[in-house]
């Protein structure tokens, strides 16, 4: 298992236990490691403030980066944001 995959798994465990700040930290580390899935998950949270601070601009920036890096879900969500 890659480091990014381990961080994603830990994020899910933290969320399940109600430790959302720790989950955000895991997603941020996986994002910094270049994981597109983590970047998309973090972006979604920031855009709507779901178990994360509401930071629309930063979330949209992460979503755009994830789409440019080949993330299919990110590209679809970015299209919705742009509509």
C-alpha cells in the first residue's frame, strides 16, 4: 500500500470516529504526495464545508488541479461548478 493510500484509509477511519480534523490532515498529506483521489475528496469538503472549514476558493483550486491531473470525478464536478 502506498503512503497516499494509507492516508486515505486513515482519513476514513478518523471520519468514522468523528475525528474530522485528523481526517483533513490525512487528506492534505495524501494531496501533497500527489494523490488525485485525495485532492478531489479534500476539494469537495472545502467547497461545501463538509467536516472541514468552508474554503470555496481553495477547494475549487484543488478541484481544478485534480481535473488537470486526470481525475474524472474532479473534471465532472468542476464542470458542474462552472455551469
